[in-house]
C-alpha cells in the first residue's frame, strides 16, 4: 500500500497557530496530566509538615503539560507516514494531512521540549532530573531509530513511566525527596497508565499489525494483553487502597470522591477518552478522570485556605 502524505498547504498565520495547537493534542492529556502532577505535590505536602505548597507547582504543572504535548507532537511527526495509511488517523494528524510540514512539526516539537525543560528546572534538581528523563522517553518512544513504541515490553514500560509515573514524581519531588508511603501512589498511577496503554493497544491491534509494529499486543495477542490490562487495573486499585490505609491522603477526601462518583454515575458516558464507543471498563474512563480532578481541586483549595476564606 502506498503511503500518501499530503503536501503542505498555504495557510494564514492564525490557521497555522491553530494547526500547531492541534498538534499538541492537549485535550487528550491535560485531563490526566494536571491531577497526576498535583496529587504528587499535594501528597508530599500532606506527608511532611515542613513542606508547603508554593508557586513552584505552577511552572511544574505547565512543564508537564508541555512535556505531554511534546510526546504527542513528536509522535504525530514520526507516525505521519503510517497515519497516512488510515483515513481516520490521516485526518487527525496535521502532518500526514498536509496542514503542517514535517519540518514545521519538528521545529514546534523542539521548541516545546526546550520550554518544558526550562520550566522543570524551576522545581529543583530532582524535578529537573525526572522531568528530563520524561522528555527523553517521550522522544525515544516515537522517534527513529529508537521507536520504543514498536518494541514489545519497552513500549509499555516507557509509556507508563512518561505518561504517569514520572508525572506524579515530578510533582512529589518538587517538595520532598523521600516518597516513603507515597510510592503506593506513584505505583498506583503507573499501573492505571498500564491499563490505559494495554486498552489502547488492544483497540489499535489491527492497525498496528498492518503497519508492521512488533509491540506487546502483537506479541501476546488480544487475549493476553487484555489479561494484563485488567490485572493492571486491579493492581492500581490495591496500591491506592494501601495508600489510603497508610494515611497518604486526608480522610475527608473520601467524601469528595464518593459525592463526585455518585454525581458522575447519574450520567451515561457513551465514549472513552479516545472518543470511541465505551464498552466494558472503558465506560468509567471519563468519570474516573472527573473524580480525580475534583479530588485534586478540593485538596488544593483546602491547602491554600480557600474554604477558610469563604467561611
């Protein structure tokens, strides 16, 4: 099958800007990036009396959003030839559809990388180390000749670290360098990310196989990958249960979680995070993120004294 990447089109500056924003695919990662980073920071502040939430959380959160944007940007640049084979993916990829050239995509990606790294440095040396590792993994995951996403095992390991575990760690290590019981939170978030990665791989099985990828799902098949997917979800729940039992989170957050979960259950969630029909466990992806964001929002509001001020 012939790969056809449309030639770059001539656009107005405002249209180019919109295309660059589309390239970041921010809607796909901001809903989980903000709570992941913030829960790491808030956990450090809660567990250590000497730690205080301060201005550093802002550049660290932005740095992580930019890092995730970089991951999606370099992925679309590297995947443009493969995405051109799939009508749906070709339409969603601004490189393969010809809205932006590969050169423009690379320049935008490099700029985003540099801005993210600079902002990570404001969080301290440990934050810079973990943030730098995240950015390197984001690059190696998609770019040639590394292409970790096309290799079994390393595709999952790199994905769960850069899109989850390291997000929480950059938030935590901004305020403390000894996680202790917080490792349960980091492990839980990482396992939830593993669930998401396995879910996406099962969903992409046919396309990945046609493109010649030799990733985990192609190696293990749909059944084996599905087993790992549900095992990861169960492991994540056990990790968070252990964190709760060890007092990693304030007790009152349980009330926020229950109320938000109940409110979310009143609505029908027809699509997963990718916009596909929500079947089985996929039906809880959006409400779970809603609960996570509400918990973090209330936690931060309480920490900065907003409830006291309103009272």
